[in-house]
C-alpha cells in the first residue's frame, strides 16, 4: 500500500482535474487528526456516497466524536469518490484513503460503513475494491482490516452478509466502545507507559493469539452485533427460508438491537466543511423513536421506544454548536416534531435565544394542524417560502389502512391557514401503492391536491403554489406491512399516469419516484443471503451510485438477477404466509413479530391504532427493555413505567 | 466599521473556491463573535468583500478581504482572536480599519505577484532560455473565451529562480494576466506546478 505521503503526492497531480476537489482533501474545522503511530486502535468510518452527502450524516458525526474521545483510539473518515475522481484514482493507483491522515483504508484496523439506506450497497463493494481489499468477508485474512456496518438498513443485514464481517444492529453510541475494545485486541498494539506503542502493523498478521476469527467470535458475543458467518441458512423448495441457525455456541439465536436508555448529550463540534454540501446545517435530535405507528414506516418501528431530550439540553447544545461552528442553519430533528412533549416551550426558547443572530431554524415532520403553523411562525422559517406536510394518503379507507388518519377537513383547514398567513408554497407528501390501494384511492390524491390548491388561490390568487411529492410504498422489514406484496411496475405506472394526467396545473408541481428506483430499493430491503451474488454481479455490470436516480442502471440489476437465476418478483410481489420466516427474523427490533402480524390484520379490517403514548398497545418494547425502563423512570421515555421486579430478558420473538 | 484583513489561504483550503471562501469568512467571523453587518432585504447577506478571486488550487500568501461590522467605536479585534476562530489553512496576518467610504476593494487591485513551483524535475532544464525568449517578444497574441488579446503587456515581470518562476501580472478590469497562460506560453502543463499568489498590489490611494 502507498504511504500517506505518496498518496498526497499523487493526489496533488489529479485534484485540479476533477470537479469540486475540496471533497477529497479533508482539513475541515473540527476534523480530528490524531498521531497515528502512538494511537493503539485505528478505525475509519466510510459513508458510501460522495462527501457532499455523507459529511453531514448525523449518525457518523456522533460515532466519530465518541471514538475520538477515547485516548487509545482514532477515527478518521472516507467517502466515495465521484465518477471523475474514481477514474483518476484507478488510473493513478491511488487507493481509497482517509481524509484526516491520508492513510489507505487497508492500513486501518477497522472499517465502519454507514448504511442508512439500501441503495448504497454497490458503493460499499466499490469502496472495498478501491481500497484494494477482497470484497468477500471469507476472503479477507489477518492482514486486512475488520469490516463492520451499521445503520437502519442493517435491520435486514442478509443481502450484504457475504461482504461485511459484522453488523451493528440498532443504536451505536454504546456498542461502538465494546467493539473498539475488541478490535484493540485484534490490532495487538499495546501502549506502555515507558516505551510507548509496542507493536506495529506488520505484527497484526503475526499476532498468534488473536486472529481474525477469534476477533469475530468476540464481536459475536457483544449484544447487538451480528456476525453472519456464524449462522447457516436453509431453504424450502419454494425458496422461502426454512431456518437460520447459529453454527457456533457464541452466536445468539436472535440478535436484539442496541437501544440507548438515556440519549447521550448531542454532538456540538460538528465538522464545518470548506465547500458547499447538500445539508449545510447543524442537526440536533430532539427525540428518538415515534409512537404514531404508521404501518409503512420502517424508522417508526425500529427506533422505539420514544426518548426525549430536555428543552434545556437542546438549547444548550444549539448554543454550543453555533459557537463552535458558526453554521447558519439549525435543524431540530425527530420523526414527528409535533409529538415532542414540550414542543412549544422548545420553539419559544430557541426563537428567543437566537433572535437577531441570523440563524435559520427548521423543524421538519410537523403534524397537520394549525398548531404547526404557530410553531413555524415563531421560528420565522420562511426562508424557502414553503411549508411541508405529509398526509401520505387521501382516501379515508387508505388512511385507516396505513394508520395515519387525518380527515380531509383538517388538511384543508391547515392548508387554508398556511396560505392565508402568507406561505406561497405548500408541499404535500403522498405515497401510492399501499396495500389494497385502488385507482379510486389514487384519484383521491389528485382531488385533494386540487382542493388544496383552490384554497391557495382563494387566499393568494395566482401566487399560490402546491408541490405534490408522491413516493411509492415498499413493504419494509420489521413493519406491519412486511407480509404485503407491493405493486408491480405496471401497477405503479398506471397510478402515476393517473396523477400526471389529473394534476396539470401551472401552479402545481408533481414529482414522483421512478419505478426502477422503488423496485431496486424494495429488492435490496427484502432480500435474503442469495441477493449478495446479485449485488456483486450488478456492481460488476457497472452499478454504483444507485441512490442517484440518474446513475441507476436498471439493466445492470435485471441482468444480474438473471445471471444468478433469481426472480426479483419473489422478493417483492408475493404475498407472504403469516408463518413465513423472513430473512431478517433473527434480527429483533424489540417489537414482536406477533404484534406486527396482529397490526397487519387490523389494518386489513380498517382499524386504526392511535398514538401509543396515550395507550400502550404492548408492542413488545417494554418487556424487552424493562430493565432499561426501570432504570430510567419518569416522563423522559414515552412507554409506561415498569414496576414489576426484574426478570431475565425473555425470548424476543 | 470597515476592517481590512490580510490573510493566507493554504493547506486544504487550496481546494476551496471563491464562493465557498465567502462562507468560510462568514462562519469564522460568527465564531469569533463579531457583530457582522448584514445587507437589507429578504435574504440578508453579510457584508464581506474579497479583493480578488483566487483560482481553485492556488495558494494565497497575502490575500485581502474587507468586512463590515455593526459597531463603530470599538478597536479592531486583535488578529489572535480571529485566528482562534479560523479553520485550518486560514492564517490571519493583519487586521486594520479602513475608511468606511474607501472604494470597493475589487476595484483597487492593480497587479498580482505569483510564485510557481515546478513539481516535475527536468521541467525547468532550459527554462531560463524560454523565459528570456518569451520576454523578448513584442506581443503574445492569445484567445480567451473567443476573444483575442495580447498577454505580453500584462506580464510586468517574469523571472526564473531554480525550480520556480516569479511573476507579476497586471490585474485591472478587463486586463488580467493569468499565470496558467504564462505557463502555457512556456510549455509547462499547469497540473505539474503549484501556484501561489504571493501578493496583491493595490493602486496607489488617491488622496
Ligand atoms: S411498549 Fe407500548 S408505549 Fe412503548 S412503544 Fe410499544 S406500544 Fe408504544
């Protein structure tokens, strides 16, 4: 591998021949460059898309802070090069390197991929390849770094299980330390008070006591860590799964996600990029989890229970982050801002504290009611002139099925008030393809949009604008809809065409997700282990940057499926038996499968389940995390208190 | 209060372009807690004027920016207080008040001095001769974006020093010489060089 100095010398020759070279040099305020030689454990986080997208990822920012807070460890970062830079790197023999010290990725002890969504998978393969590493976990040896991945997509780790050594399921703040301790043993460097660091890279390969497979066994013992090679999968003749069985005693039957009982203080020393990026903002999570129970929502199911940060903590963090970065936009993040208990206090405190400081505050995911308007007015977030709401469905029947019930009248009243108070653009998000949806339900979306725009015209005349964003439903793992079949490409197109025909208005902008993007995401979300070969073949066919609509090469995927003898429809268009074993069933979110199935059945009967913070529906979170709840009593968690004495953690399914 | 800051732009900031540098200044000044003046209107912008855009990839040894603060009487902040708020690669050299009504900085640049380091050994073998030949020419007709112009009068000085070239090029409106063009005349590919703008030369102040 090239040394950092060699990499830097080669970079200097190519950087001025690519677009936005600032992506490839690091040097941001608050990036952490530790002394390589004297640091015992070295890891690199990789966000498998370009810098412009990855650098603001909150999850990575949190973990970067936490690892670098350890005196014995360093964490650096790498992102995927854009196509022009990749071509130069390959032509000049420059391996994928870290932005901080310019070390080749292969020089690290641990590579940690962030996988918040599935369409990053081919980029992971591309990153490993650019790093000069064998793609398959089984082909890597003691001279190679360990490769782990975490993030929401890892709640179904199977499609990437051939390439990743270990997956982290759930929240990373605590488990990252347990992992670093184990990786430290694998790295085999010890720091002595008298002579400094003892062993070096070359010795990792020779360390007799702690080889790779031992390291992986140790990792498998850490709660929330899934090491796929320690599990065997058998199939029925029809291709569905017969069983997933651990093949070593250290591997648990079920891998329960990690959940941080008390959210740690939010990061404040955000990286300040030297170039323009996609999300130029400070992001502070005000709450984690969601109690609304929308049946299509993956995030809402896997991030339970709801835990809130206090107003004081959020305001103090915002102040500290602002002082440390000078960044001019603050986003208060959660899955459902209106549900944050003290939302009015929070918004008031933030707007008073930062008045006159040229700070834009955004508060996404607001409920559809006029309270949201009051909140937005307090924040004076009119910069973009737009207001965003997500009704998701437009017919009463559909709203009951997806468990997001907002009556038309409420939407129209809110829209009326939004336009009347001077917002010229309203953005509405819908989803088509929900289970049992018909063309009438889609027609209802068009009708509602027209009525909303008519409200706008009444208030503002020709200035009123409506933007309808229409995505397509995917039956995501770990949700009540995981048993549902999704629409075929033909069905999706029929529905989209209806909307395109109906919504022709100068002041109405309609946007939609192209069916290939949806189908690919669906296959990757629902895939089993056999999909790994398809991902590999698609990458070999040239697939990468699949999340970029204009880069997606659908034929690379369809021919990959054909080459592997797999039918993509098997993964997406097939209704499931209630007792089918899903590829992700050995990964537990804490919400019981029985509960999800019951909720799916209720859905088909049109029965809703309102906010569970009012009325616990016993989804399984509380018994699973009873000890944590008992240790953290009070209103900070939104599940009921647990009074019963401690018992051992019961089976999760 | 209007302040003139002289600064160096080095390291990773070499790959930060002109527009992004504006943002870096805005954030640095916000971190330093200075009361930046903002323009009026729907999208208030901080009042920051950078003397001359430094092309992507160039290093800057003595660049200049003017900033406006909302206060009038307080003494200008010491360079150290700004330095502690600056990102790596941005070095604050001087901070001095300038008259509020002094002409816009961009109109005051007369010329710029550059130092070009040749990264490839051998590139400079007969460089002295090529420099002398170039200087001996009366005209250097070239084209830039479809317009023809003469580069020669824009070259105020050009000298070869070992593996580097020093030059002063005119930088007036509509008559700006670029070091890459000089390199091109000398047959040196710009990607084999490191270019540093060492100084901006202002027009003499009119009393
Ligand atoms: S345990 Fe009850 S309150 Fe907690 S998330 Fe589940 S249903 Fe909601």
